[in-house]
C-alpha cells in the first residue's frame, strides 16, 4: 500500500488536471456561443433601429421637402438616417440605409393605396 501512495497522488493530480481542462473547454465553448448570440441579437436590434429611422426619414422627406424631387428627398432622408444612426453609435453602409428608406417609402405608398381603396369602397 505504501508503494501505491505516490501513484495515487499522481493519478489524483492527473484527474484534477483533466477536469480543469474539460471545464475550461466547456467555458470557452459557452463563451463563443454567448458571443455569437449577442452579436446576432445586436445586429437584429440595430436593423430594427435602422428600419424605424428609415421610416422616420421617409416621412420627414415626404412632409418637409414636398417641393423637392425624388432623388433630393432620398438624399436628405439618407443624411437624416446617417446622422441619427451616428448619434446612436450604429454604422451601416450607405446602400443598406438607402435600401431601408426605399422599403419604407414602398410600405408607405402601399398603405396609402390600401387606404384609398378602402375609402372608395366605403363611398359606393
């Protein structure tokens, strides 16, 4: 038994070392998964902000700059959205901003057509 004592201590140390390595591996994997989840969640939240700001920019352009042509309104709406995103520490490329504004305009126009159709049906 006395001859096994040094080996038992070494085996115990090895098992503890293996356990630590396994726990560190699990922690690293969890950290990676949590970081991926946070990154995807942040991106979704940022996209939501982009689309809300694009709707604001489109509405602002339609109501404030009525006398301007489409390209000028779009340019002004893009500047508005870029400024608001910058204030919130969010960056998007100009094409993504323009696409979000164009979508907001299409959604607005579709809603307007829908409401016009509903009004004309009610008046008949």
